[in-house]
C-alpha cells in the first residue's frame, strides 16, 4: 500500500447486535478493509446492511495558485 494514499470516508448502515439499525456511520480508512476493521471495533458483531464511499470533499489545503486566485479576486 502506498504510504501517501489518502484516507477515504466510507459510509455504513448496520444492524447492531441488539437489533438497532444505525445509518450514516462515516469511517475513514485507507482501504475498505481498514474501515471495516474500525467499524467492527466500535460495533462488535454488527451486520453490515449497506456500505458506500462518501463524496470527496475539499481537504482545506490550498495551493499557492489557489491563494493567489482568492487574493486577486478581491
């Protein structure tokens, strides 16, 4: 695995071990396997009903060009 690989946000809907359905659980992981391991640590013996990948959001980091564009627009 590439060490520079950015984490991805995975979204889960699960049924907890006591039967409660929990939706929109968002967990970061470099791979889906890593995210599922984190999920299992938090919700032991849960059943995954649905899963997906969250849309990519802007990281909040700006390049020099982005900053210059913002400054020049004012």
